[in-house]
């Protein structure tokens, strides 16, 4: 297992820093966020250190997604939110505060006023199609 000795999440995985553990398996650890946006806000991290989406292995991200689904179902049964986001941020501009890949399990209420909704504005379909073609060309690179 790879670890970064300066990473707070690696220290939590190693048991050096305590957490409110929700789930643990061979590849992931899920625990409560101690700065919760809403009640039930949890984090799921891979045990192997990966800085972000661009650094994580396919196996680790699959394990995180599986654990996030399990935690989300338990949070839903417990908190009974009106909705739930799975949020994963990459880089400071996207709001990533810890440089260790992690997924937020974030219960939502209709008027919680969290500032992550960007609204719905129809795009230029020709531009969307052109960009889709360019992205598809890079899918296997």
C-alpha cells in the first residue's frame, strides 16, 4: 500500500489520527467529515495514496465507488435526506482541500443553500457536439 507521510488521510488510514469510521474494507476507508456541510456528510478514501482523479488506479476508483454507494445507502436510511450528492473534486480551483483522492457522500435538503449548483442554461448544441467529438478522440489516451 502506498502512503504519503505528510497526507492527513494517509494518517487516518494508518490509524495515526482518529476518525469516526463508518466502513472499512481491504481497499477503502469511509468516515464522517468533521467539517460537515450537512448532517451525515461522510468521506470515502482509497487506502492507497492517490493525489486526485488523474493519479488513482482504475481498481481503486472502482473500490471507492462501491464503498460510496454502500455508505450513501446507509446515510439515506439514517438521515433520510431529500437528496444526496456524491462529490469528488480535483485541484484547488475545484475545491479539493486535501490532496488525496476522496469522495464526499453529501446528504441534501431542498433549501440547504450549498453553493455547488450551477443552474441549467441550455448550451449551443453544435458546440456541445463538436466538443463531444474532441473529447471522444482523447478517451483512450
